[in-house]
């Protein structure tokens, strides 16, 4: 290569480098969107910044005084404390960021950073989670927690990456019961009743298997639907039956405990992984610590629930034929159970010895 060719090659390489650097920096600068005040937000899934502080938004559809919301507040406090204020989680309770199903979608695509949700709302995106919420699966809350705190629970949290999220920790949501404007004491009472269900194909199947007519609806709309007779009843845990004021409109509660649906805090995976590794660990650990707190708050709340319902003059119905309910949901084990038989067997093995001997 003569000198002139060398100079031309060098000039071409330098020019390419300069052009590439120009586009690289221009793209970075263009990714920033100025928002009112001193807020600055990245378009791609990186956290919002306010001055030097990282701001994360967490969606939750419960009232601020609900035990689960208080645990989310505790989680936010721990993160702020352990990062010396560098990371702030803003909790939006009472479905301020949209109904639960919409917030799941938002976290998956990064519009919202975190959400506390019922796993029933995730099964349409990750059907494996059905294995953790099959009807009459757990003998009691301790059994469920043995599962959630085991490798099974951990693998479900990390397995949520197929939705673009990381499951940070589990929360308790007790057992769900039916309630209606007329008594439910046996399976016959439930036949043909219009029952509100969460927006989940699996929940629709469950309620249909029990002979009721499922009506999918978001959580916030249930009170009005009961009041206006759009549905005859609904199903939820004791604490939500009260916090939503559903107990004022559906005076009969049947303690059939047909399902326990674990709850989870999910975080957009890219947003999490764009943080320093040390900060990622702080967030993961704070979520785990808030899970213990949530369980305590949950148990305290559950203790008071029966008194509130009884003081309101509601009737707590005992189910005369729980075995008939269990029998009716068996086709769901055939439909969904097959794919997850191994996990279901492991969950069965985690029952207390006394229960295992009986079954
Ligand atoms: C429970 C759960 C909520 C859910 C609700 C529902 O209250 O905690 O996350 O939205 O049930 O039935 O929709």
C-alpha cells in the first residue's frame, strides 16, 4: 500500500468512527424524554430519574390500609433506607394505575416498574402458575407456605422471566370463599348462580366446573355489580370481602375455601437488571423481608374478620358436602393437572404427615 492509499484508508476509518459515535450519542440523548419539573425518563425500560434519585412505580389494587398494601409500603421503606434514599418506590394503591390485569401488561412491557398482583391474573400469560393454585390443593396456609418457601416456589418466581418480569416475593391471600345474596350451604345452591370471577380463563373454568355461571370482572367493579344485581355473588378471601364492602351487599358467606391463590410482587426484568447489581440485591432482599411482614399483617387482619362480618348481621354458612365440591373440580385436574403432575405430586408430598396418612 503506498502512502496516499494508507492516508485515504485512515481517513475513511476515522470518518466511520466519528459517524458511529455521533449516532450512538445522539440515540442516547434522544432516548431521554423531559417530563414536567425536574423529572427525566428513559423511553426504553430503564428507571425514571428525579435529580439523582431512581424512582420506581408500584401498582397495587388494594386500599392503603389493607395488610398487603401496608406490606408494599414496608417494602418501599426498606429499599429507601437500604439505598440511603437513592432508590424510591412510589406505591400507587387503590388501582390508581389501572385495574390489575392492565397493570400486569404494563409491568411486562415496562410502562410500570412493579406490581403486587394475584397470580390468577398471571396464568393467562404463564399457564404453569396454575399448578400453584389448583382448587383444594393445600390443606391449610402452612402447607401453602411450605411450598412457596421451597425450591418449587423459588423456581416459579424465576420462571416468570418468560413474561419479561422477575417474581420478587410471595404474599398471602388466604383462602377464597363464595358469598352471595342467598345462602350457599351445598353444591345445589350454587347451580346457575351468576358469580363474579377474576379475569382469568382458569378461574372461569373453575367456577363453571362447580355449576355456577362465571362473570369476569375487575376487582373494583364488584361492589356495584352486587348492589345492582348484575351478579348473584362473588368469591374472595375474608379480608377482601370486607375491604371492598362486598359484605354489605352479599350477606351470606360460605366457608368452602375452594382455592388459595398466592400473590406476588413482579418487577419488569429489564428495569431491574439495568440497576447496579448491589441495588438489585437490595430490592430482592427487601421484597423477601416484606413478605414476612405481609404474613404477620395478614394473620392479624384475618383474626378480626369474622367479628366484623358477624357484627354486620351476615350469616356464615357451613358447607354440608365439601366432598361434593372437591369431586366436581376433578376434571380440572385432568385438564390442567396432567402437564404439571410432577409438581402437584411434590406439593402433595409437602402436606403434613397426618394429612398424607388420611389421603
Ligand atoms: C384479592 C387479591 C387481588 C385481586 C382480588 C380479585 O383481593 O388480593 O389482587 O384483584 O382478589 O378478586 O380480583
